[in-house]
C-alpha cells in the first residue's frame, strides 16, 4: 500500500498533531531522536498477509496490507499524556477507519494497539491498521497482475471448435468390443464471435 494517501488523510483530519505526521522507518531511531516533536505520529508499513486463492482456475488471492502508526507523546506529566493518548487515538480512528487509501483497496480497519515504551520523559504507543485488496484482475481488459495472467494473455484467442464423433455403438463386430470403430459418424463445428 502506498503511504502517501495515509499521510495526506492524517494531515487533513488530525489537527491535534499540528502537522507532525511523517513516515517512520525504524522505531529505534524514533525512540533515540532527542528532537522528536511531541505529540507526533509516524506511519510505518508492517507486512502483507496473503490468503489462499478464492478461485480454482485462475488467481484471485486476497492480500491484507498492514501498517502501524507510532504516537510519540511527552510523558513528563503521565496523567496528561494518557489523556492525550485517548484523544489522539480517537482522532486517528475518525481519520482512518473506513477510509479507502486507493480504489483497489477495501476500507481501512483498526487492528489493535499497545504501549511500545514509556519512561519519565516520553511515551510511544502503537496503533495497527490494515486494508485488503485482491491480487488477480477481475476483467480481461485489466493489466496482468501475475505470471499466470501474463501467460494467458499470450495465448491466441479462441475462435471456434470442430467436433468429430466416433460412436461406440453400433460397434463393428470385426473389431475389439466395446469401443469406437474408427469411423466418424458425426461432425459439427461452432464459431465464437467476440
């Protein structure tokens, strides 16, 4: 999932963070930064979790993209920090839960939160979210999303079929019974027009 739509949504919908919203790459770097603005939010991609294909003859695989937001709070007054955490958490839910980051994704869902670390000066709290999309196209006119779809795109178009029928009965008594005798009793063709 692209992080840009998440950042844009948070900056527009979370006034309490006063624009202190960024992409975080490493939690240890955030915790060790003495100039980190408080409060601030840092968006980090977590993982993607794939489910089995929901189709038998093509690829249609649900993928869950997970990301987290780390809140950095001033914890010199623990009561004030915990009250602010409660308010910021609710503000993040209002900004993200139900928001679609892209037309290919489902709405974002909250997946839980937890305290990462807390000391006398700073607190870090993690909130996890996810949104799902499908790996595998819905329509043949869409671009291929997997090797299987690329291989199918390389095949020639189906234009029709001719069927020749060699019936088992009546069987030729001079040949091995039962089974076709090698004579075609019926032929028919069908053309496919797109």
